[in-house]
């Protein structure tokens, strides 16, 4: 099915990916071709077929409610691009 | 792209065979340190292959001392003597975990993957992290910020992907074994292209804890080694339930080494006709069919089967894997770790610019695809449909395995291709996975065993596929194939 | 034009598990920022979720208490969106196969009794806390990230802010009662979003609704509803249309503000969580959970009113507070009469709790200890005023009622001859008063009672004493 530039623009926003106009064009072209190929899936008769979520028949994998040691604050914040003594820091959400 | 010239004009083959076997090293523990040193030197000498991202000199030294001490104390350490490399999308504590991406270039993991923990606890020594396609997305190991991985057999060609670095580390005899990850063929394809053995275990067989996810319902940590026996040795230690991975199967690891040998009884070998269709190179088909004949003469029966939904495997794979990936990769947003764009002044920029600059093109493509197939209005037509067809694919395999014990196919329609050859057209690249992807969708184990070279000297891989948890059987058959290939009777 | 309010609620309740939903970091409030995290709740590469068993158990109790149906199968889904307090870029939640659906809660008020229908209750995880700083930055604390939540969604059955308030109060009480949530709205362990629309009275179709967030108390819920009702009516009266949007309640100014977000309506792109497997609950397990439920407040309330005939105040306290009710029940099981027990709970016990600023859970006397004391009064071993004294002593020095009564020789003097002697002596020692009484000053009876009680150090059985005094005074 045809994928339009508007579809790509909207999708890029949903994915929080900044793409230049040229990149948007290129992405539209590539993905259109990919989706053309993918569309052959609709040939398959899947009437009444249950979607497959997991290949293994596992159920109820649960763990006891017993605490395990946590990260220290340094381990938690150590990789942060920006931080204060105690927190992760980001520029403000524009309201 | 020009090919790098090795330091001396000697054929690669003279460099191989320098690494003593794990068994030899285990019997002479004092030589382990020297072997580790040699491996590190060799890795640096062969730097032009771009197999490694990070070498772990100090850490490997510490591990060596611990293994030597352990052996002296009489600890079992079944993998003492093994030198390993680990794909750089598998976590090791306090070691850089880059996933070959700018967005994690300076990220340090704070924990170790269960599979690595188990291998190290058994005495294996990790000497470095290997190069890969960014976030495991690719079939050639060219989509990486560390330079494309080159095939040691032919350095102007790709190593295959996405676990190219790990395949090369073994193929170039730097280490005995290595870990990769396989979501759509990322262990088997590079194994095939580089002429080594590569295993994708049953889904859930090896813990995914510590593996940076690509397609969570498809991913498995896999391994490379020179022989199927070697893969078995690694699998035995890595496999088994892990409480930290909810998708980890309860199946106990494969049984003890004493029982592992070539297959003792004759198998019904299935040949799925859809895997031998157009696009298969002549040399590859000849080599595979020749091995099939040898197996038949060796006492196995050959049965033709059909897996009718095979052609839909690629579209199903690309829908499900990219959907899962698009969600998983949302955590890479410049907020808590990793790269953050310097241009970002407000929050939306932090996200959009960081991800726009931090992710390579192929990763961006797959994020876009995955986001699209999950978005409102498209979910049923794409994602849900793909899950339904996935069930059909699983049913194809179930039906086939009621008639045969294993399936034999080529691993890849072709042998390795030139660097840059397929980068312009993603679709062509995606089709490299056509023979490997179905096993991931069904969650069944699959092995690639090298069976010779084509007319240009490029390695050809034979794929052995089994039902769920049948790793022992397919590895035993792999051993038999190796014997037949080498003219050694088993 | 009269307008009708149509309200639905979405309540998020934090469960009282020891650890988080998908990792084993402690589930605790008020710890220093970013000290309760691990690879999983921080969303680090390579980490995986594992479901807490106790989350399933507490969710089951909650669902059953709300009369909901626990589904034999349910699964988890990813709800995808970007926000600073959401480290994975998605929240693990449940979309189309929730843990439970259906159910109801009756609410009582000036409207009588009304049944509010519950659409569903599902399991999900909480996000971290982002705090907006003065310098324009946002800082984030991930301690809360991954704490287990149950989201309870109601049908749009409310027609007034009072009904909504009553419902939240009832649900809060219920969740505290069954010990799955502490219901603290200020701390955010119970949060309530309101979906609200108005329509002309008589219209059956629903008009467009808005969602109000950040209502941190029941009072805020009521005020927020009234405020938004006004706003929507004004829009309709001026010929406009209400648009679907999310609004924020500003507690400081008591106003509704639009929650402006750059993007349009969020597309959450729900899909099944591949890292978690399906949840199944068998009928046997459901029965086991049901057995684990205590007698619920409304059932207790009815029983206390209709069978035990307690006063309204006692009914309210003893059915509303789990610990007090359970203690009361224990007293009954030990044979104490219901009204007597209720009297003690409302009287001495309550006084003791408030003076020490204690909760019932920390009350030092076991029900059997208090029962022993109460039964001493019922057997007339001691008088009620002595009992109150003994009670206080039991609290301070930890001795049993029996020990105190014996040690201090407090048992009531009921012996006929001993009492008679005491009364005779009192009368003999107070001839003037006796003369005054005999000449008509009947109120001096209380004087003689006082003297007699003093002489027995308060240990006389008052009724018997009064009878004896009357008898002796009446004889010439």
C-alpha cells in the first residue's frame, strides 16, 4: 500500500525521530517499497487464526515479593548526560 | 572500498592454528595467560578486520588469575581453557556496551548478562566485545560506527551480520568461541559467510537477561565455534532457566558431554522444497545437495517436505521485529544515559535530535517501520495479521516435524558479497535472511555448519533445523556433517 | 436549561507489596531520590521484567472486593509514549485482556443507595516523578517507577460530585480494609482522574467529555467537578462545543487549566508485551482468594446494625476500621456481649488510643486480656469504675486484669454480712446526717453512698450497697 510523506512525518513524530525534508522523502520512498512487498501477507487466509504472542507455552512466571539490593544512587545516575546531585535532569517540558 | 592488505603477504591460513585448543590450555593452566596475551595481540594485529570494539586486557588478566587459582583448588570449571569474545549488544558489568551505536558509544553497563556470567563461572575467559550491525539490525555488519567488519577469508567482502565481529573472532582464530545474537539469522548468516559453526538455540533456551533486545519474541543469544561439539560445550553451560528472564524456558540444559558424539541412529531428514527455490546460487545448491547425498549414503533417509508459508516469513519478520524494536528502542532518548544531542534546548529536541543524530539510518528505518505498523489504523492489517501468519508458519514446522526429525537447507542463498554491494537497497539486504528467519519465527533451534567453499573460495553453510529443544540432535548431526566434509569416518 | 452531570472515574491505587511490580526494588515512599532503582525499573539496556506474585494476589483481593470477575486469562501490553518519568518509553499495562472486569460498589448518601458499576480493574506499573524547577529544567526521581498499580475504571454512572466523593471514600476505605492500598491521596498512593461531561436533562446521548487530572484529595475532586461543570455549561450556553481534552486541576488557585501538549492525541500503539507471559487464574485459585477476603465493611455494617443493634456511631467506627472491627469481633468470640464490647471500644479503648496517639494495630492489650477485664465487671467481681482504673494499670505495667485485682485486693465486696457491717458503721458514725435524713432530707442518700464506698475503698457492689442502705435507713 502506498505510504505517503504525511504518514512518514506523523510516524517520525510518534517515534521522536528528527528527519530533515530530504530524509523524509528518502524514507517515504524506501518504506513504500518495503510495504509494497509486505502487502503480500494479505494473500494468506487467516480467518479464525489466533494471533501468536509467544512461541513457548509459558504461563504465570512469578517471583516472590522479597526485596533484592538496589543500585546506589551513583550507579543509577552515573551514565546520565545531565544530572544534579540527586536527580536526572532534562530541559523543561514546554507547556 | 579498498581492501586492507595484511601485514605480510602470507595467506591467512598460516595465521590460523596458532591458538591452542581449550583442552590443551586446561591441561596446562600456566599457558592460559600467554594464550590470552596472544589473543589480544592478534586481535590488535587484525584490527583492520574491525572485529572488536573493546578489548578487555585488564579484565581478562584478572579472569585468568581466577581460573588458574580455581583449577589449582580443584574446582570443576568445565570451560577452563576457553577464550571467548562477546557481541557488543550483550552486557558485561563495568564494560562499555555500545551496540555499535553513537547513542551508546560511551555507555557503561552496570550488570552482566546471565549467559556471560555462567560461561565465566565455568572458567571461560572473555577477551573483548565484538563489532556488529547497530542494535543487531543488519545482515552484513556494515551498519556500525566502528567500521564495517571484514571477512577474514576475503577482506573485501562482508562478514555477514549482525554478529559479524563474533564470527570473525572465531574464524580468524583469535578466540575459541564467541557469543552473538540471532533474531532473524544474525548468528547463522555470519557463521555461513565466514566458514565457522553458529548456533541459534530454541527460543527461551538461553536467558535474554543482559541482551539488548531487538525483537524480543525472536531474539536468542547464540554462539560461534569451529565445531558443533564446541557449540554443545558452550550451550550446556549457558542454557537453562533464569529467574531474571520471564521468557526463559523450564527445559533443563542438554545432557552431559559423555553422551555427545556423532548421531547413533538414522534420521529422517526433511528437505523443504521452498528453501531450494530461485535465488539460490548454483555453487551453494551443489554443495548442499552433495552433503545431503553423503548423509543418505551414510544411512539417513531423505524426505521431501513442504513448508508452504515460507515466502511470507520475511514480511512477518520485518513487521514483528521492527514493531518490537521500535518500542524497545524508545528508551534511548538522551534522558537517563547515553548520547544527548548538544543542540537540544527543550525536551522535544532532546528526544528528536538525540535520536535523529544518535541512530544510524538502518536503525531509523526499522524504528519507522515498527512505529508505523503499530500505529492507529494499521495495527490489525499489519501487526495482528503478521502474528496470525506467524502461527501458520509454526504449524508448517509442526506438521513437517511429525514426518521428519530434522530439516536441512542452505543457510544463505549466496556466499558472502562485497562490502557496499547491498547497502543501497535495503530490500535486497533483507532477502539475505530469507532462509534463516523462519526458525526465529517458530522459535526452533537452528545450526549453520560450514561444508566447503564455492568456486571463488568463499565459505558455504549448511543449515540444520530441529524441533523445539532438539539442540543435542542437530549438533550431533552437525558433527557427522563435519566428519563427512573432512573425509573422517565417525 | 437544566444540565445533568455525567461523570466516570479512573482510580489508580498503589498496591502494598514489599517490592515493585516487575523488579525486586523495595516499594517504599519517602526515600532519598533515585536510591530505589535497578536496571529493570530504570529501563537500562538488557534488563527484563519479572512479575511480582504478590501483585497478582493483591489484585485478586481487590477485584473480588469490588465484585468484579477475575478473567481466567489476561496478558500484559506495552503502552508507548515519551515522557521524562517513563524510562522505557513505554508503560507495562493491560489493554484488551485485563485482569478483571465488571463489578460494582454501592454508595450511600442523601440520594439513598446507588450502585456504581465498574468497567474494569487492571494491573500496570507506576512512572517516576518529574519535578519542574524554577530554572526551567525538569528533574526526575525514579524511586516510584515500577511500583504496582491497579487502575479501576467506572462506568459514567455518577450524577453529582457528592456521589463521586462518596464512591472514592468507600473504595478508599475498602482498599485499606483489605490491606492492598493505604489510600493516601496526598502522597499519591490513591489517585483519581475524572471524566466529565454535561448534557441537557432528558437527553440520553452522552456529550463530549473532558478528563481532569491532578486532583489530590476528595475535596479537590468535588471542587474540580463543579468548576468543570460550570465551564462546560458556559460553553454550551454561548453556543460552543466542548472538545475532548485533558485538563489539570490547579490546587493553589482552585482552577482548571488546559494541559497543553505539543502533539495531538496520543497514539499509544498498544501491543502484547513480549517479555512477559500470560497470566492464568484457575477457579480454585479464585476461591482461595475469596476465602482470604475478610468480612467486608458493608457486610459488617449491616450485621452490626441489623443483628447486633449497635448505635450508629459504633457501627460506623467498627465497620469502617479493619483493626477495630477485628478486635471487636475477637471480643465477641470470647463471649463478651456486643453492646458492652462496643461501649468499651468507643470509650476506654478509644481514649487510650488518642491519648497515646496510637493506632488500633499498636494497641498493647490482646482481646483476651481486655475480655478478662470486661468479664470481671460482668460477674460483679469489680465495679465499672474500678475496672477503668485496672484498665489503665494494665496499659502501663502490662499485668493482667486478674493479677491486678488480686494483688490490690480490688474485688468487689458483695458479701452480704460484710456490707451490712460497713453500712451500719457508716450510719453510726454519721448521726447528724442520719437524723437529717430521717427528718426528710432524702438527698443525703448520696452522702451515705459516698461514705460507704469510701469505707470499702470503692469496692462495694454499688447496687447491693444501695439496697442495704435503703433497707437500713428505712427501718426506724
